[in-house]
């Protein structure tokens, strides 16, 4: 046969339950055969002693660039999607990715926040981190209830994005907490009518009422029940802060009653966002979150803020600066470790990174072609080592779940969350004949994240081979810097 054979590895496929030594044959971007003794290929990868698994699928990745792809490739990711925020306009974003070329498979939702910005402020910039920061200087779209005419404009913009192939609706509710329930009901009705998920950063995250994380989840549960929309909860860990146990019970009970709610989390107690996020401006930030302003740390220079005045001054100067928000102290606090476990090991929950773009010291996003990344490029360790961290710590070291279940949480579950609305995902997250040839081959004994908060851009180690659409991107631990096999993941576009 032609193509590529991965020979003699431990083949782990959570869809079929396979966990056995064997061969995987790849031809023309698809899995052609599984078995033993599959010889005669143009190229053979000896995977003796290595794990062969479906490539990892990241539902929540904001990097969406060549530098971000390269770092995620060493994290075992073959498909990287920006669903929590999404993009706008959708069609031009997909055209630009195709023209520039991508290493990993890519895709995005349509962006509710930018629909709001366009309908309420009249600014129609293409979505980007920098444009998001600029838009935060006019707070009307963040703080105001939309009029009926503005709601119609928001829904029209989102509809166009969905018709252009957007994977669903990204709802950054926490960044526009002034949005009314009536508007969000209309957005969720649209999602239900189009049979697409919403990917929601819940409106509130405080540990105390009013406007607590619990209230935000009650709202989301209500939207699911009232509209029938598939509500996907982004970064359940960081949205729930130190109230994860209460929020876990609320969401789990709603799921067990049959509501279409899905969950993702990342394996860190520290979040990341832009400095201008509305929740940092809350005058009661410390009491409502149980955290001081020193929990907020600027990415570019590591500076921790002293007080509200200093943070507000920095917001005004450069609202799009990336910051870390240290919420759970998992190194020293046993209860915080238990809370993170609840989020990361949530039943049928996906692991998703919330990977951020790579920034230079001046705050600009790095989009260059250097590999390794420039030494001064910073982000969040999850942008380099989310999935390898999960498998290292929760699967190998602590044995909290078996390997096949760990692989399910990073590959099959993310695919299943999307496949009803985006048929292309039915070919991902699996090793079966006819599935997409997106495969990770790793050394289970050495697989590990290496990125730390003091050294964020260290690639993970242990991924020996990574194949995207049948094309090797990493071979024997070395990246092919010229490879651009990434293909778009999108819903079929509707011609208007």
C-alpha cells in the first residue's frame, strides 16, 4: 500500500475501546486500516513502546496563528478551535487562514461580543485581541441593555456569521455583563433554530450574591431549558472560581434532568484575560472574589498590581494587555486542589486550553515565523502544555482516570460535543477506518508540560510524532517548519 503506516504502537481509541498493540495505516488523509502486519507503505513510523491516539482537539484556543499552532502541536493538538470568543466576520477569517496556511486544523464560532459592538457602538472592525481592547474604551456595548432595534442588529450579525459557516455562537457574557436576559434568550433561540451550540463565558464569577457564579449558571441552565439550545460552558474551573463545588452540583443536576449542557475545563488554577475585562473594574472586586489585586499579574513583565487605582490606570493606558489571574492556590491549598479536580475530572467533560496569543514585551501579538519562539514571547503555560499536563498529572502520576479515559477527554468528547452541528467533527477524535488522519504518537512515560509562569514558552515534551490530515508535522520529536497541512473545520456555508 502507499501512504503511511504507524507500526507496533499501543493503539488507544476511546470510541471503540481499543487499547492494544497494532498498526495504523493512513492514506489520502484518512485512516485506511487498523491491525497487525500492515506493511508495504511508502513510509513507516516505528511506534514500538509509544502510544498512538487520535489527535487532541482543543475547543477553546485564542492563538489561531502559526506560532500558536507550533506550540500546541507539541501539546498533541491536531485541531484548534476558537469557540468561546469566535470571530467576526466569519467568511473573511476563514479565507485569511486558508491563504496564509495553518499547521493544525482550525475553526471558529461567530462572535456575539463583536456583534454587540457593531450593533450598539457602530464599530465594525474585524475581531482581534487589539480590536477588543480598543472597543472597551466605549463601554456602551459592555454595560447597556440593548434596545429592540439593537437586538435585531445583533441577531442579524450572528446569523450572517452562522450562514458563513461559523461553528456556533461564542458568548463572552462576562465581558458584557450589562446584556439583558431578553437579548440572550433571542440569541439562544437562534442557536436552537440553527442547531448550533453556544459557547459561553458565564456572566458572573463572584463567590457571593448578587451576581455570583451560581447565579450565572442558573441563568445558563434556564436558557437551555427555555430555548432548547445546546449550552456549552467554557472553562468551568475559572468561571466558578472558589465556588466550584456549588456550581458543580447545579450544572450536574441540570444535565441529569436531560438538559443539553456540556462542560470544559483546563488544568490550572490561574486564568488569563485582557486587562480591560469588566470584572476587574468592580469596586468590590476584593470582597466579591476573596482575592486581592495582587492576584492580577501582567504577562509581559510579571508585575502584580498593588491596588485598584494602579489597575485602573493600567487599564486606561493599554486595555488589551494580557494578564494572569491567580485564583486557586493548588500548590499550597488542599481544598483548592480538590476544587480543580472537580472541574478537570467533571463527568464527560472536555479538556480545553483557553490558549492565549503569544505576546511581545510591548504588548503586541507575535505572528512571526521564528522557531523556537522568541525568548521574550509570553502567554500562559496552558498555551504550551495544557493537554500534556492533564495526561502527566491526572492520568500517569495520580492515576485519577485510566489512559483511555484521559484520551477520551482530550479527543472523542470534544468531537462529540460538536458533531451534531458540525458534521466534519464526526471524523475526528477517533482511530477508525474512514476517520481523519489526525494522529498523535507519544511516549507515555515522558509526556509532560514544561511551561511555567516564569518560563511560559517552553514546548511540551514527549510527543514524538504528530500527523495532521495525513501529513507529519512532528517527526521523531522535530517539527517540520514548512508543513501547512491544517484544514478548516466549519459548517456548510449558506448562500444568501
